[in-house]
């Protein structure tokens, strides 16, 4: 049956499903922003990511009840914002989502570091963790922007509030150390958080990803038949 390979992948490599869903969301979000229907779809997709991430944490040393409790509160806040126009709850949901994604990323890092083997799922987890970190900082930037309007400028409409997609772009640029792009933090608080993200990105790539690559190469050498 056609659905069996997907079911098999979900069971054996849940990190791959989480990573694929995250990347899909990044491509879809620009089409969802700006309208009420888009806001509903945006939040529905966010709930999906929260659910998948909570499921993934169950496979890690992280405590499921912590991620589950955070996800439940966030979902309630998103529902209240979406269907009851309680937009004043956005700072709370953004702050809690930042905590949720950072906790999930920390749990996945612990999962990747708990042994001396580099499994296929752990390689997918490396990508998913990078995205979780980027999303965590994105929500942190959203929180800062709400509390302190005018925190970020951009090449286009610099006086406007930056969208989630723009701040997500900034987050990926900083975390990957590829540059700051055209979205610029202006206030000391925003620049401090941006500096922390750059440090976290370098540390993650040098410490976690490099370790996984080294273990993978070592495994290949050990499995290579000797002449």
C-alpha cells in the first residue's frame, strides 16, 4: 500500500517528518500572512508543529510532560487569538513558544549526544534541531518587537512591524552565520539577543553537528572491509 512507506518513515525516523513539516511551513507561511483566513491556517499549522515536536520529545531524554504542558497552553492561547480576536495574548504565546522550541531543541541535542553512534534519525534530528532553534529565536524576536515597537528595520518599509517570515529569515541568517540580511535589529536588547543567537549557531554547528559527522565517518571506517 502507498501509505506504508510514509508510516514506516514516521515510525523509524520521526525527526525526518518533523524536519519536513518545518521546512514546508517555512515555504507556506509567506502565502498565509496578511489575511484572517491566513492567520487561521498559520495557527493551525503551528499547532501541527507543536504536536509533532511534542511527539519527538518523547524519544529524547527530555520530559514529555513539560513539552506537553507548554504545547497545551500555547494551543489554547492560539485558539483564543484566532477565534475570539484576543490579539493581546500574542506576547504570551510568542514567549511560551520560544521556551517550547528551545526546550525541544535542548531535548533533541541530548538525544543526539547520549551515545557514540550516529543513527539516520539523529542526522535528521540535527536538521530539525537547527530549525527548532531558529523558530525559538524567531518567536523571541516577535516578543521583543511587540514589547518594544520599532525594534527592527528592513530595506522595504523600514517603519513597519516585521512579519513572522521576515524575523524567521533574520533568525536563520544569524544562526547559520551567513549574515544579517536586510532585517536589522536596532535596539540594544534586540542586538544582544541577536549576538546570543550567533553564538548558539556557531556552538551548535561546531559542537553537535561536527560530532555527528565525525561519528558517521568513524562508523563508515569501522564497517569498511580491510584488505
